[in-house]
C-alpha cells in the first residue's frame, strides 16, 4: 500500500503513513528504497484489461489463476471458512 502511495507521487501521505506504522520520524532510508523500486519495477497500468481467454492462454497468467483456484478448493475442503466465520 505504501509503495502504491509513493509511486503515485503523494509522498507526504506516504511519509506520514510510514512514520505512523514504523513509530519513528526518520523514514528517509525506506522512502528512498521505495523510490528506487518505483523506478526499477515496470508499470503494468498501461497493459490494459485482461480477458478470460488471455487467462488460459498466457502462461504468466495461467499459473496465478491455477494457484488461486487451488487455494479456493483447499479452503473449502479444510473447512477454514467455518472457523473464520465463528469469530
């Protein structure tokens, strides 16, 4: 979340959030690290929407889709939903 705020150049909000969560006022090293990551990580915002057909054809999208589906099935068989809803 903080990386997204920093990447969208709302640095004052990112600094305030970082100071709150880390309970310190010196967060310059972490902010510099996030700025560096923002320059090196490619921006996927221009990639456009993903279609259902692409989910099954593209190997980079097929693996996360399979993992998400497998986790949903395992969650159903383990009954973790029932345990989480009891809180």
